[in-house]
C-alpha cells in the first residue's frame, strides 16, 4: 500500500487542481466584478451634439432672414410722398368778397405741421346741417389748369367758393351749420363753422362752384 502507483498520484493531483479552480470561479461571480477591463483603443460614448442632433437655433425676435439694419426706416422713407394730408392742415373761410350778384369766399388751407408739403388741384367742399347731413349738391369745379402749391410750415393756399346771391337768383336756400373742406386726394374732411348765412341748395340757380388751389390766403 505504501507504494502507490504513479498514475494514481497524477489523478489525485489533477482532481485537486480542478476543485481549486472551481472555487475561484464561484467567488468571482458573486462579487459582480467578473467583467474585464476595456481593451486599449476602444471608443467612449460621446455627448457632443453634432449637426444632426435635432437642435436648431431660432432667429432673433422681430427679424426675418435677409433683414439689414435701417431697412424699415428706408422703406418708410420711400413711401413718403410729400403731400399735405388732412392731419397736416387747418381750414378756414375768409371774408366774403361780393361781386355782381355773386357771393365769393376764400377757403383757406394752412400747413400746421413742421414739414413742407404740397397741394395739387381742387379741394372738396360740402355744406352740412347740424346733424352732418349734406345740403345741396357738390360744388362744380370752375375750369382751370391745376397747379402744385408748396406749403412751408405755417403757409397757406386758397380756393374760391362762389354762388349766386339767393336774393337775386330765387334759388331755394338753407342755412348750413358748417362747411366741410376736404384737401385734394384726401378722404377725411376738415369742418369749418359757417357764419355767412343762407346758401342755395335747390332750383335752377343753385349751383356752387370751387376753383383750383393757389398760394396765399385770398385774392
């Protein structure tokens, strides 16, 4: 028995080695650290957003592509026409200038703005009662060649408003509360209190005429 054969001894040693290896493997699985180190040169995950990351840059509020500084003011300047608008003017009716059976009044428009502007052609005119209802037809335009009148701040232009005296013509009359004066090419009128008495509003001799605008405040 003391002389154990060589093959038996080798088998015993091999069995012992297998047992030790199994014990070591079991300990590594229980620790949770069985994964090995990252191989050299392996890439890391990147957190840098690239062109296809889905992130976009919004333009600044109030701008559009292609805008340049001052473009809005340049557009506004290009639209300026230099014409006298209703808001630039004050209207008045001057003193009557009687003629042979005629009553003539200068209708004056004065530039109240701080800028020079222009008027061209005929003003609109209409007599109205206290409720704003028009009395009589629109005035007729006296034949003439319209001209452009340039008004510096504080300067005036005038047009003649004329009609036959109702006492002579026998036309049907009314007493207006106001005269509405509309500058050329404008829609909004200026209201002037009418204090010159009755005007013709009906009948064969009821026509009222208005002339083109000229520089100044009257003849």
